C-alpha cells in the first residue's frame, strides 16, 4: 500500500446498478460500528470507570471520553485523506478498513484487562482511533459508489444501522455488565468479522498509475475548507456540531440519570436502559425510512433534517418535567424518531454539500469532526452542568438543567440547516 497526493480520478457518480449488496453491507457495517460505540460508551466503559473511581465517576468518565475525543479529533479526515491517496491492487478504501479491523480487535481485547484510570484512558484512545480508521473510508464509499438518486435510501440505511447498533450495543453491553472483559471480546469479534466480510463482498477498484510526489504542506492545507468559499459546507458542519452536542450529552449520562435522577438501582437500571434502547430503535424505524423515501422522491433534505431536530428537542421535555421511568421511555421513543431521522438524512445532505474534487474521504472526514468535537465536549459540558446545578447529594436539579441545555442546542442545530442553499 502506497500513498500519494493525488489518486486516480474517480467517476463523479456511479450508475445505480449493482448497489444492492453495497446497500446491505453499509447497513451491516455501520450497525456493527455503532454496536461497538454504544455498548462501550454507554455500558462497559461507565461500569469500568465506576469500579475504578466510584466517588468521581461523572468527572472521571468525562475525562476519559474527552481525552479520547480530542486525540481522535482529526483521525477521520486524516484516514479519509490517506485512503483518497492510496494506490494498489486492493483499491483505496479496503486496506485501511482491514487494518483498522485487525488492530481495533487487539485493542478491545486489551482494554478489558485495564484496572487503572490511566491505562483505561490510553487503551480507550487506541480503540477510538482504530474504529475511526474503519469508519472514515467506509463513509467515503458513499460518495465513491452511490448514485445521486439513491443517496437518501443509502443515508437512511446508514442512519438506521447506527440506531440498530446503538440499541444492540446497549442490550449486548448490559448482558455483560458483570463480565466486562468478555463483553469487550464479543464487541471485538463483531467488528473484525463484519468489517472483513464487508471488504470481501464489495471489492474495491484497483488504483494504478504513477503517484505524484507527496507534499506535506499541500496535504495539511487541504484540511481547511473556507467557510467563505463553501458556506453550505460550513452551515452543515455547525448544524451537526450543536445537534450532536445536545444529543450526546444526555446519551452519555443516560445510565447515571436512571440512578441519580430517576432513582433506580441494581438490575432495574439494566432493564430500563435496555428497554429504552429498544424503544429508540422502534422510533427510528417509524421515522427514518419513510422520511428517506419521501426525501428521494421529492429531492428535499432540509425540511426532514430540520424537522427531526425539533422532534429530538421535544423528546427531552418528558424527563425534564417528570423524573420517572415512564418519562424516560417517552424520551427514548421520541429521540429515536428524531435522532434516527436526522442522522439517516444528514448523511445525504452532507454528501451533497461536499466541495468539488476527488477528496470525498478527506471532506467527509472533516465533517465527522463535527461529530468528534461535541463527543469530546458533551460529557465535559454535561458533567459541569450536573455539578453546577446539583444541590449537594440531590442531583435532580442538575439533570433538569442538562435536559434544558440539550433542548436549546438541538433547536440551534435545526435553525442552522435553513441557510444551506445548494440542497432543497
């Protein structure tokens, strides 16, 4: 595998034929990645953190996740850019996906043995980096191979896959709450098998020819996308940042909200979290696939993406006014409709605002910074809000403040979609 500053030119848009296998492979691939992200972040990692630092679990979890998110901030655009420039008989995307799958498996097996906060943080950083090395080229395939008239459905399958993964990850993680090391091994096996199957079933096109000399300055300069020259790209970036910030802050503290806000303990927490995941999945199916069909038929993206953001904001009103399991279940169902629909069509919208040129891996990776930044800030902001507004041992005011904050920033995400002009 070699790299160069300019890969062989790719066609602007492929034809619709031969994309069925790829459609289902994308569903499986993103489902598996989100199984890992969700199961680890929402269940196994909080359990490990609580076991290591029970008296400072909120701040310690925020420190671990913030560190990993900051370190991995530019992993996706760099991995995407390197895959753009990779030449060889295995194509541009396959080598990086295979490398990420094998290495992340080893990291996941190792993190299950961590007993100190430092080692847990370092290994979690490695896991996040390597999962991003898989995701960046997998995302770029959307721009490489999918015809414009099917972008909505592919985006919906990716979004549904993500929500299925979030649900299954929480359910699977909860099953291994008492055996964290085994849980990590199960997630590692899923990532390895599905990713390798993906690249075998969807052969990449060999890229040949003499590569141009690699220029570090030009390579680094390519990561700046001018908001003045590409305002739609900038608005899409901002919308995703604030939307994910609102959603992720609540998601990361969902387990602690069930214990410290609703008042559950023991096995009741696992059952409630698993049921919430199922309800979120039901909501996703109810909203995302019908919206994708309508979006492709009408050629409109913004109205569905913006509407989904408003639904997500509305979902957080229930637990805000009622600290009960019923309210959390209502939140989970509506959040599934809102977040699932948003992410299913957000990917199509993002693909259509990319700057012109053969750098989809890099540009989609840059847009994924809009996911990594709020993932880094979300836990820190949430922990700060909970700590600032809690009344001693009573954390209920802190969680109410967190729900209010999330509602506000998600509304901002919905409004940021409106100025985009190149997409209806």
